[in-house]
C-alpha cells in the first residue's frame, strides 16, 4: 500500500513504521472528527475546540518525548499522534455524552432509508472532493518518485503549507451551509432524543 501511495524504497521502512500506528488509531481519528462536528452542530463549538486542541497540544509534547527521549524515531511520532488522537476522542466522547444534545447509544440506532439518503446527499460531495485530493496527491507522489526522496519530501512540505489555506476555505463553506443543514436535521434529532 505504501508503494502505491508513492513511497520510494528508502522511504518505505519509515512509511511502514508510521502507518502501523496511524492505522491502529484511524478509528479514533475518524470518530474524533464526527464527535467534533456533532458538538459544533449542537452549538457547543467551544467544547469541540477543547477536545481537538487538547489532542493537538498533547501531540506537541509527546512527539519530541517519543522521538528523541525514548529514541523511537518515526514510530514515536506516529505513536504520539495515535495517543493524542485517542485522548482527543475520549474527551470529545465524554463531552458529547455530558453536555451534548444527541447522546450516542447503540439502542437508538435505527437506520431509515430517508435518513441514510439525507446523510449520503450531505456527505457524498465532500467525500468526492476529498477523494480527488487524495488521488491527486498519490499521482504527485508517484510523479515525483523518479526525482528521488528530496522531491517527495518537497511535495509533503508543500502539501503541509497549503493545508491551512484549504482548511480556511472549507471552514467558510461549512459556516455557510451548516445552518441550512441544521434546520433540516432538527426533526430527526428531536425524534431520536425522545426514543
């Protein structure tokens, strides 16, 4: 999988070490994003910020600790990220259960075709946009491969530098579209709370 994503032979061992911990943490990463958006959707953006910011700050401290003090290298960076994402998930989960309007309970999960269609209609454009971005990055990494590891590293740096501007663009879109989506989803949320 790493080779398909654009890893060179020299980068591959590092990519594999990093990917091991990140793949283990990926359910918590995805769940953190869901819980963050849920809290924001309910009007508790301050608490969603607390959950994500705590994980980010924890990662800032754990990275140098695991990389340099425990001499774990790239595995340490990945493990620090995984732990930080787990902590962020736990904070967001606890906050959503305590102060959130919509409590997460398995017994309340009753899939309805109409609801699934609304979720798909709301999420599919974003999925397609992010998929195109991912495919583009894979293509760029593979195109940079013949030019060596420095070219791949440069692509990663450029990607990280562009990331904040892309996030701002996404935030502006979400801030415009969220109130409309909230009004449509409100009857389903209320019905779910009454069950």
